[in-house]
C-alpha cells in the first residue's frame, strides 16, 4: 500500500480537477456543516467560467482524470443506491473513449505477449481503430489457406495495471477514512464498492478471460437466430493480447445508418431483448455490459456483440426467480 501522503496528493489532484470542471456547483451547501460549506466555497473559486464548463460536469472531470476514474464512474452508474438516481443518470453518459497510445508501443506489446516477431504473426498491422480505458483495438491481417483475412487485435495499454493499482489504492484509502468518520459511508459500504471494482478490473485486464467468455458464448448461441459473437483466434491470444474475427457491421447506436440500410428497428429491438433473456434465463451466462456501443448489426441483420470483459452468471434458482418476476410483469399479476 502506498503511503498516506501519496494517496492524499492523488486525491487532492482529483479534487482540483472536480473543482476546475465545476462539479461542486451542483452541491446544495445548505445541507452541509459550516466547515464543508466553506470548503465548497473555496473550491468554487477556481471553477472555470460557466461558458467553458461542460454540461455534464462530473463526466468531464472523470474523463480528464483518466482510465480508473472513467471505470469508477461507469461502475457507479449501475449503483443508484450509492450515488442517487440523478447522478447515476449523469454517469451513464460517460464514454469509454481515450487517446490511443503509440503504434510502436502496441506493436512491441503484441510481439512480447505472443513471443514472436510481429511479421511472423500478421501480414499487416494497422493503426488503432478504437481506444478505451484499458485497451485499444487495431485492424490487422493474417494468412489463411485461402489467402488473407482481417482480424481485430485488442492490446492492453502499457502500464495500465500499475495505473489502476495506484488509483484503486487511493480510492480504498479514501473509502476507509470515510467509513471511520461517517455512518452514511459505512451504510453504503464504500470499501466494499471499491473492492468490487478492483476484482472486476483484475478480470478485465486479463484478456484470456474475455477470450474464454467469447468461446463459451459462441457455444451457447451457435443455433440462436439473430445473434452471434466474433470467433477467437487462440493462436494469437495471450494475457495482454486478444485476436478476433474482424466484424464488418453498423453500430446499433447509429440509428440513421441502420434506417438508411433498411433494417427493421423494431425487429432489432426485439432481437436485443430476446437475445439477452435467452442468455440470462436459458444459459445463466450473459454479457453484463450490452449497451448499444457494444452491439453491431451485420449486413445479414444479425446482432454481433463485442467487448466481453464484463460477464454475468445466474444459478438455476436466480434464473427461475427472474423468470417469475418477468412473467408477473407481462401478465400484470
């Protein structure tokens, strides 16, 4: 564990960014004790001019603070019981889009992870096509019996594990101290919230878990209509690198393009719901982050899911319980 002064320095920097982005403007100071009210007043002195402050202040601040804070915000968006409904809705707008790291770094990371020169693994390795908080994706090509095929190569950010560990240690420090002085913090179990995030990120940063999840989902859904997942290239997959079939498809979030291509949006909406329920209720294994940014529609009209870093499981009892709840809603019982 890093010493307390280092934690305080990191948390102080985060507080400065929150103040600068105008996050404290939304706090009702009448509910605070005088010392806290004074602290908020001082913080607002360094707030950027109103015209320069983003409409969603908290999302802007978390994005500036980097990958760990973006992940924390996305995690808390699923916990309105902890942060409140209004803040959870603001956090839902967080986009996991970061500046890509250098091409040379990515190429070195792939070669090191797979233990071979890049030229022996791929016939071509293009620049990043998407960059998120934990990894970025490159389009590449591999040789096959029939010639060449395109693949997507997901590469962990260099140093990301160290970055997450340092930030999460600071979160734990803050949560423990908050629980010592606040009954409300103890009720919300802030330390447990941070530890849940730590466990989740530990799984997400080993890409072999994502590859295994993809393979299991592919097996479960091989006969399903309207849904499929990219095939894993296990020969080019390791802890820090995941290689998948390249998907030519339209993002589900791109409504205009889907309409222009003539897709039936109502049918797609039904397919999303029915696919999720099949996975959750039939298989007990489901994509736990199936938002529109992780769903695509190929030219055949099939849904294609990506980003299997966060998965969920339900046992037989939980599945039956969920099915009975849904049946009750449907039959208005």
